[in-house]
């Protein structure tokens, strides 16, 4: 209730659609900061994953004027049978959040379809030409109920019974089933709207989120924090790839995390933020903190499972990087590294995105790991090789985290942004 939505008509008569340009598109919904902060783009064009002038425009705008905007983009429908490097533009840019399509579940799958843990074969794939992980996440996009409004009919979207693709693809005069990453992307956009409301309605305080409305203070999340939290909670698909609509399984083996098929997996808000009565996780956020070239920020955390929490430790770093050069083969400009170091014990070091070393390509880095009660860790954010002296970043840390008074004394100090 009370939510608002705005549309931008990109159609050019019978000649398809045309990109209106970043400035015109973003200013139309942003309204100088008094409008929308989440935008869905269910459209794209093919550049074979090459970094284009369009990417320069989108990445530049999100880093500067629109740093509090989350730009969610469909990955494209050109990935038939797992073709790599088919990610569409602007989903292939650094800062937009690219979304691939999984199958659906319940009444929204046909009898021969494997369901939500399988990727739809048409979902466009990464990596980009410079090796970045794309898509970033996936969401259900196959057989999604969508409006098919009849302007002169009242109540046409209500229907006489619940839609079911198992009964018929024709679900009523006012709604219809539609498939594609253009449907998966709005699923993520809707989830992002709920997440932004979570922050604005005071579910968090200055150090961590407390999980109920008004338990903390309202704050405005940056686009990079929204991206970090959503990708932090994403869960890898446990199935493979299925060709639709004929139902043949292209790949029965589980897809790999951080690959060009699913990125970090399917979004899951319950995995992303504390919700009283729904989960036991805790969340610490860092919202658009400045870091200078060569600096290192450290956050010390302790694991506490005394409340029955048995969640893994997850940490995700995200930032809106400066635009790269057109056609770049290494498009990362300001490189920030994420690591987790165990304090005491074996002093093991954990690296992001399934790697055994620092990631030098991506602008989102995630570490997932099991942790035991009373273990202590140091989360390290280290800036390296900046083309520009300062960069803002956001961080999401979830797991069975000790209460604030049990955390190391320098946590609060580390949370403060540089002037």
C-alpha cells in the first residue's frame, strides 16, 4: 500500500525499442532524488560481452549522480544450451545488477519441468569479455503470471480461479503467462523494493540490523549496499540446465557457484536480512564507506550460536567502480579485495568468489563459509591499484554473529565513514 511505479515508453512505432540514453532514462524516474531509487530494465542488445560506450555511460552515472540507485537488468534470452558470453548489454556492465532466469515452481511449472533449482536454457550467460561474472543472480522467470489488461473491462485481472500452467497457458482475459529473463528481472526488482523499505522503516541501527520494524533507525541505502545484501543472501541452484519448453535436460549436474550461468545464485530475502520470527541470522552493514588507495579496513567478528543459530558466515563486498575504457580487456578500475582471516587457531585466510587468491576482475566479491561457535574472524577490505584515490564501498555480513557488546572494540570505529 502506498507504493508508486513509473514507466518509460521506449517503443519507436513498429521499429522496436531504442535506448533513450542514460541521462534521459534515469532523470525521468529519479526526479532529483524525490522519485524512484530502483529501476528495472527488461530489455537489452548484443555486444558479446564487450565493454561498450553504453557501459561507460551507465557505470559513470551510477557512480556519480545516481549512487543511491539500484539498476536491475535482464540478462537476455540468447543462452540456448549454455552458450557462454551471450550476456546482453547493459547487463554486461559493471554496476547494473544482471538477472538470469531459473524455472518456476508449484502450479507455474509443467509436469516435465524440473522446477526452481534448474536454470532455463535460454537464460543468457557470462562471462564478459574481460572475465567478469555475469549474470549476478537469478530468479524465477519461466511462466510468470503477468498483466494482460483490457482497459474497457473492470476486474479483468481478478479471474475466477488461480492461474495454473498445468491446466492452461491461457489464464484469463486480464493476465497471462510470460517467460524470459525480462520476467526474472522484475522479480528481483520487487524484492529490492521490499529490502529498501526494510532499511527505511528502521529494521537496523547504526551497527547492525535488529529484525523488526522500528527497532532501529531509518536510513537510506546506497545502490551498492542494496546489491551487496541481495547478492549476499543468494543461494546457488542445486540443479542443472533444462531446455524449455520441450523439457530435455541439457545438464543434469548441479551448476557451479560463481559461474557464467547463475552468478551467486537465486535471490532469497530470508537469507539476506534478519526477520523476527523467520530466521536467526544477524546482519552488519557498511553503507558507502570511503576508502583511500592502499588503505585497509578491518572488521572483527565473533560467532555465537547460543540462540540456536546454525547459519553459515557470509560476507559480500560491492562498489560502483569508475567506468572503464571502451573495449577494455581489464575493465576494473579501482580494485578492492575482500578476505576473511581466522583469528587464532590455524589463522586460515579465505578468498572470495570461489578463488584461492584475490579477485582482480569483479566489483562484487562474496565469501561463504562454515563457522563454529566462539570462532573469531577478521574481515579485511583492502584497496589496491586505484586509478582514482578514493572509492566508496558497501559491505554485508550475515551469520551467527555475537551481540554488539561482545564484538571487538574497534568494530564501531571501523564502521565510521572517512570524512
